[in-house]
C-alpha cells in the first residue's frame, strides 16, 4: 500500500472537516444530494465524453496504481546487479548470462539481457528497449490525463452547481430563513468541486506522473547497464555510469560504498 496516498487523502478530509467545524459550519451540509450529483456524476460524465472507452476501462487499474506501492528495484540494487553481471560477462563471456536469466523477475530486464545473449547489436537493443520505454510512458501519461481533466472539470461544475443553487434561492426571496439556507446550500457544490479537483483528482494525476518517472528512470538505468555489459565495460565503469542517474548525495554514498568494497 502506498502510505503517502492514503495518508494524504485522510488528511485532506480531516483538514476540511475540522476547518468547517472551526468556522462554525456543520459538516453534515456536505450531504447534499443535488450537489453530489452535479459534481460526482457530472465529473464522471465529462471524463467519459473526453476519453475513449479503452482508456476509461483502465480507471480501476489506475486507482490501484495510486494506492499500491511500486515494486521496483532500487538504484543500489540495480548498480550492484549490473556490476556482478559485468564481472561474470568479462570472465566467462556474454553467454554466461543465460544462466542468470532464470533469476531475473523484471520482464524488461529479462528481455534486454536475452537480446544481448542472443547476439543482437547494441543499436538494435537500444531501439527495441527505448520503444518499450516510450510506449510505457505514453500509456502512463494517458492515465494521468484522465485525472488531470477530472481535476479541471470538477471545480467548474462546482460553479455550475452554485449558479443553479442561487437560481433556486431567488425563488425564496420572500422567506429570509429559506433564502439563507438555499444560498448556503448553493455553495456546497462549489466546495465539493474545489475539494475533489484540488485534493483528489489533480494530486492523483501528479502521483501517477511521479510513479511513471520513477519507473522510466529504473528502466533507463537497466538499458544503460545492458548496453555497457554488451560493450565489455569494466564493473567499476558501469557503477559510475549508472550512479550518474542519481542525485549527488546518493551518488557519492553509493560510489563510496563501491570503493570500500573494491578495497576489501
């Protein structure tokens, strides 16, 4: 489970709920069927109109990605793995990597190593794996776009809900109590639209984009590692090359650990 997604959503609801209480607003005002219908159903309708059915069908899977922790190899594990593979390839040849393929669980890495073992050129491997990364990134962007659009539509629908509520309020001009109640109810739709748009949908889109970036970085490191092994580069050189994908502090730490290991 992705704790940041869960904690963020919970904190969002708590912040708004407590804020309402502190402002003297009863949180029960949110239970407004008309406002909920306009915001929730209206946002769903807008998204369905904006995207093809093939993309809409992926929404449940997107929610799963948002709230599920990614199972990706961390940078240190990737660097260590390719250092070991490079050492094996330099000692026994590329064909020796075939025995390691059964231990590799990542499909992208397994495919790349298989191509290297089969004797494919570095240019061919780069083209095939780069296309796979690009296609994956495009799919991820399409998924994030659904939530980005929902985050755009929801606040606007909130304004629509407020306008409809004010129209209804004008019908109660002769009753001050009813008028005040109708006006307050009118702005519930605006609140729901802003809340869902900026606390849920837009942050969900950003979370998908961030997870996509992490996965792309991991796959790019794997691609560079495979090509480096194919070119017969030394394990230490590969470590330095892959460490360049990391922030400066992490890079220094990993390279220092590598130096200590090499000196033992």
